[in-house]
């Protein structure tokens, strides 16, 4: 896994190294009111109950902890509970991750990488599929979905790659990387579509012609 750490800003991620098997991902309808935890489970970094900052996973202690300087709860264990912000999926969709194994030791670090984004990591037991799911809604969250895929090592899916114009964006280097990754998604999708068109044109030259232009 290209496991991103929460300490690694989006701006430091090399978009040239992101996996491309996420480009064709679409939203899958889900009913989160059924199946938990027997059919699916979620992983989400909790918020510190004292200062409200997102917690990080401590490999040595094997628990979530607050690392914010000056917090009275710094270094203490924080439970991944509803009371600490771990409400899980809210909107009735999931976004499948690509076909790369998610190792047990990586799961909580992947959740940690999403700690300031309105998404969580979901595992479906029957298919062993991993996906992202929104933990909130109310507006177009294409920027956030795109950034979540980037942080976990994938290019953003095509369906979010045409980013909506947002006031003040791009506001920093993180936003510029998101835009660059989305441009790479669209370029990859265009190249794949052109290859498919070339194949179709060779199969049906009398209809499409050598350049894939429909004859009249």
C-alpha cells in the first residue's frame, strides 16, 4: 500500500506515482442502516475529547492518541467511539478503492490519513472490498473525495475529476496537487477512450473510418 501518514501533507504526494485503477470508480448505492457490523465495518480516526483535534494511531501502544501540543490529553488513549466523532458512513454511497491489498497493520494509518476529511474507510466482509464513504454531506464534496483517494495512493475517480469552482480555491499547495491529480485522471481516461475508439474503428472501418469519424 502507498500508505499516507497524516503528517504527510497532500502537497508532498507525487501524483505520478498514484495508482490508476480508481479512475473508473463510480458511486455505489448503500443502505448503511443494515449489515453493521456483521456485513461491513468502518475505520475512522477519533477526535480528542479535550481539544477536538484529530487523533493519530500509536503503533507501539496500539491505540489512538492526541498529539496536539499543550492539550491536557496529549499522549493519552482516545477511544474510537461515536462520542469522539466516529459516527461512520452517513450518505448512502460508497466509493470502491482499487485492487490493492489493505494490510491489517495499515488500516488505522489509512483512517488516520483521512482524519481531517469527511470520509471514512469501509470494509465489506463478503467481498473483502475496501471503499471510502462520506461521513457528512450538504454540499458538493468532490474536492474532499478526490483528496481522500490521493492520500490513500490512488488517482481521483473520473466522476469527481472535473472539480467544481469553489470560492478561494486553489488556496494552497494541497489544492494544486488535487488539481494536478484530477488532470492526470482526465488525461488517463482520455487516452484509454482513444485506444478503445481506435480498436472500434479498426473493427468497423466502413462505418467509422480510419480516424474514428462516423461516415455520412
